[in-house]
């Protein structure tokens, strides 16, 4: 691999190593399930082995007989004890297990055992006997008993089926058309850190240690379910071992464990097995797509229609609906889209890295490659012909769009001009070689955020923000922004995050954190600078009488543009203070006046993307080489190059890591990942990391990330476009394109496996 930490280019920050890196690699970072708690009891859930039906009877006596068992809770004890989760806010699902005898999915929690030891709780959970009235479940598309509904009617999460012009007429008139169907499978996040809840009561106050991407949202939602005041609840989540959306919404387990802890009068820790996680956590929904595209012979797209279908649970209208992005991707003459959801006997799906774009852009970009082939055009030139600075739905300009620069830089680094466009023409011994490319895109979101800064006269800074270090480097990046604005070194900055008692930050989802946290830090630092500057210009000293606008903070001093300077320490003396503390609230352009109070109420008002006067997206281009063995048909990806433009890059090391991880995940979704479902039982079959395939080091060879300079101050005060969810968009389509180039086989259903290439 090349370029471990790309040298910063224009508008890019230093590749500062993560400030928590050493703690993480030496095992000293305290993950929530590591929290040292005295007198802990342990909880294990017993879960349903049917996907649809009712509990006739549940026998907990064998569980109670296990030595060390303190209590067993079922619907008999718990019905009516908790408020139902509010789906659509911070709760993963409205399903309220242990409140009912109804069974809505395989693996639904039916009982919680509390015991002196983890082992005893497990043994007892397995001893519980359930008599079911089972019904035939419907697992997925085409199963009898599923129900298809339009997303626009069924779901508040879905805003609109975007459209422009007269698609049907344009499609009918187009000289070149394609009309194809694509699909993507169920996938599970499988973060290395298991899901866990540790609930500790202190009188009527509750502290929950649990990996979370949304501590403030969870505080409010948990208080709702437990019928408490939010101020009595605290969520602590300082380190997270993989999240990717799976730890964004809170599952029903958290409140049940907290309720049980109160009941037994002991702190309770419940670490969920990987197998149970697959059934009770969220996952990426299975999707289907129908794309119709028409173009002129010169390659100009005149008609684009994208219909999508997504599987969800019976009660929850969860939907991602990526047509808002695919409908704006190119300069289509006309657009028609429609998203539907299919209700099946499954647990509710949820956000998984780039939730709308991963499946929907896969379908679009695979179709783009098919159209390029139909037109006999180079796929890069086909994108160039249809590139645009104005999106076709609302005719609004992009705040910035460096898509073709990304294509050109990635194509150059990849050696695209060496590609012989004829299908099956490139070969190395037993290996067919294919080369393909696709577009990456992700909406640039930003949300309200608050921060507290405390700067000492000696230059030490404490930065407090209830955001979450989910592995992105946001702690480090927040410190870098403060270091730059206040002219103090990184090692003098201490950052606290991951605790709902800190000033609230938005859910760490939607690639929103760097932009939102940095915008709040800029605001807080501006206030501290203002206080210091007004003190030094009026006090006796070298900066007396200077214009505050000419002042800056650099290297522990306050400097003026005419070359005068004063140590920061003396500025504190001039202010007659030892510490400056500042609390700052940032709300993005277009936010409602209540946006910050809503943030305290656990709701993140996201702005950006297609909202606003300009539409805001980050772009990239990915090129892959695949090799397919002529005898075994195994598929390898020896080379992948991605070039990405995402506004200001705060740290080229962490940016590269995010994009690299995304590209690897893209390879994974193209070639490896699928949650296998037994349709008879509506059950996930590969519920462990032995059978759920993900790439290992040997699968990833030469991977190159190019950071393309881009300046965009329309997006937010930090000029940052989130990129955590950019890298895995488009990768699978680039691989499908390369597989076609190597073999002449167009694979439209993921994953692409050996058996699909026979
Ligand atoms: Mo991301 S799937 O928005 O946590």
C-alpha cells in the first residue's frame, strides 16, 4: 500500500496521528463493557426461535434452578412496565419485546436472566422452555404474505419521489435505451466490539455504559421508555469498537436491562453474543432496483427512471430511499423515481455505512456502465458528457462538484489509458483482467452542535463535546481545529467526548461529525480570541491600540499583522484572569430557531445534501482492476484507486483511513458480504464471523487514496464535507464494470461470486 499518510495539499490539515491511538492499540482505551463496576450482576437474553406467532407458555423454572440466578423476567413481569420505543427518533424499532406474547421476528427477546456470573446467566437463558403457536413467516421479496407499500405514503423518513420532466416521452423517443433490474442483499455490520449494556443506578439516577453514536438522543429515548426525567439519565460511551450505524439507534435491550437492574438492586451488565446481535441489532436492508435509461447517440442521457424496493419489518416503515441522490447525480433530461417498502417478518433494518447510497448508487453506476457499453463509449467520457454543476431536480447549483477532477486524477494514477476496451481482451496467463470505474457520492450534512472550551493562561485547553469517537478520529480533529484557532500545541489539548453529561452534539451518523464539531469549535475559539484581543488592545503592552481584526493567535502568542506580538500568558494578565471558559452553540444555515434546543432534546436537525439554495455533496471516482481465474473463476481485486474531493480535509491520515476502510468495505459488498436467510424460517443463517465473509488482508493488495484539493465555504464554517461514508459508494459498481470487461458477463445481483461467473 502506498501513501500511508498523504502529504497535505491545498486546504488540507496535517496527518496528525490520532491522540487516542496508543490507548487503543495498547488495550487501555476503556470501552463501555470494560467500565469497572463493583457488585455487578450479569444479564443474558433468551430469544425466540420462531419468526412469527405467539408465546403459548414460557417455563422459567429450569432457569431459576441454575445456581447463581437472581431473577428471570418475561412478559409476565414486564408487560406495561416500559413505554414503547419511539421509532424514527433514537430508537431502532417500535417493537417492544417482553411487553407482549406476539412474536414479530426470529431472535426476538423473550426473557432476560440476571445472575451472579455471565456463565450462569447464559446457562439459565438456554434452559428456558417456550411453547409457541407458530405461523408461517415471510422472510423477504416474493414471499407470500409480504406487503408492499409506497414509501411516500408509509414513512415519515422518506421525503419525496423526486422527478423532473416527462420521463415516459423521453424514454420512448430515446435511440439507445437500457431497462434492467439490480439487487443487493441483507448485510450485517458485525463490529468487532459486541453490543453491550451496563446499567448502574444511584438512587433515582441511572448511568448506562453502552457503545452509542448518539448519547444525547439515547438519554432522552431511554428516559422516555423508563418514564424518567432525561436529566436523571446519563449515557457514557467514550470508545467504540466499530459502529457504522449499528450503534446509532438504541435497541429495546437497553431499557429492559436498566429496568432489570433497578428490580434486582444491582448494577447489571449484558454483553450480547454475536449470534443474538444479528437478530436484535439493525442491519442493511435487502434492496431491489429497476432502472430505465435513455440516451442520444452522442451519449447525452435524456431519460432516467429509478424504482427501488426495500425490505423492512412488519411494524416499522424503515426506508433509506437513495433516489434523492441518484436522481441528482447527472444531467439527465428527465427523471422519474419511486421507492417502495416491503414488510416481512424480520427485525427492523437500520443505517449501515452510506445507507441510501451504497445500494442505490450501486444500481445507478452499474446501469451507467451498461449504457456506456451500449453507446460504445469510454465509461469516463460517458460520465463527462453527463456531468453537471446544476442538479436536474430543483435546478439548483452544486456548492462544489469536483467529480471529473476526481476521475481524471484517479484515471491517471490507475493507468486507465492502458486499458484495451474490448471485452475479454486483457489476460495474464490463467487470469482474465478487467478494469472498471464508478462514481462515489455522499451528501454533505451538518447539524447543530455545542462545545465547551476552557483555556488556561499556560495554554492548556480542555475541549468538551458530546460527540462520539466511533473510529473516525473526531477527537483528534476537534483538537486540531482548536490548536489552529488558538495557536496552542496539540499536546496541550485534552478532549472529552462520548458522555451525555457533556454539551450535546448530533448523532454521529450521516458523516456529520467533523463538519458539525469543527464548526462549533471555530465558534467557541472565535469567542475566546475576541475576549483576549479586546483585552490586549486596551491594556498597556506591545499590542495596545492595535485593530482587533489584525490580530491572530500563533505559537502561544497573540500576533498582529504588522509584526507585533505578545505571549498569551501576558494577555491573561491583561484580562486579569487565569482561565477563559466559553460555551458555544453552532446551528447551520437554514436551521430552525429551535434547532439547538431540539439538540438538547435528543434530535439532530440535519442540513445540507439536497436541502438549501445550493445542493451539497462530496464526490469521488474509483477505479479497480479485477483478475478472474479462467479455470476456477475466483475473483481477485489486486488494485483499487480512489480519488475524492471533500472540501477541507482536516487530517490527511484519518481521511485516508476513512476512505480506505470504505473502499475495502466496497470490495467486501461486491465480492464477500451477504447475510444468508433461510426463507422457511425467516432466519439468518450465517450469524458469526466464520460464515459471514469479509475481506482479510490477503484480499486487499494495492489500494491508493488520492485526496483532491477542493475549497467550499458554502457547506459550513469549517469548509468540511464529511467523507466517512463516501469511500464505499460506487466500489461495487466499479467491480461489476471490471468483471464485465474481463468476462462479458454483466452481474446485476450482489455479491459477485465464483458461482455467478461459471
Ligand atoms: Mo452512518 S450509517 O450514518 O452511522
